[in-house]
C-alpha cells in the first residue's frame, strides 16, 4: 500500500460507525434491496453497479464527517468514564461464606476496599 502512496488504517472490530466505507456499503445494500424485484443475480449486479455509480463526493464527505464526530464523542466519553471509575470504591469478598463478614479469629473475612 505504501508503495502506491496509501497508508493502512486498522479500525477496531465491531465499530462500523468509525468506518465510512461500512456506512456507504450499508446504504448501497439498502438501496439495492429496495429496488430488487426479480431476485436474479444479473439484476442484483446491475443494481449494485448503479448504486455505486450514484455515490457522490458529498456523500463520502458526510459519512467521513460523521465518523470523525463519532470518534470524537468516543474520546470524550472515554474521559468521562475514566473520571467516574476513578471515584468508585470496590469491595471484594474473598470469603467462601458470604453470610459471615468476620472469620472466627476476628479477621475481616477477606473483605478489602480498593480506591
């Protein structure tokens, strides 16, 4: 790819909202599905070609802009989530008997607070 002036961008799996191509592909599939009346492969191929030919630069710009917005939103939420997690104290119970909060020797039964 680099030899031809392109760079590879690895995108996280299961996040089609971060990949403009996935949004274009979803629109194209929907467009074909709405117009497919014969269910013949040749007709589906013709509809696919027509769908791809009708995709314009402004559509690409819109989906790229949308992906950038989603990415920014994820980064913003990440900071909010991390801030919230830092304020949470967790209680871990290592005791096999959850009804007994203290062991026979007066210990706390493995309960430990983490901050």
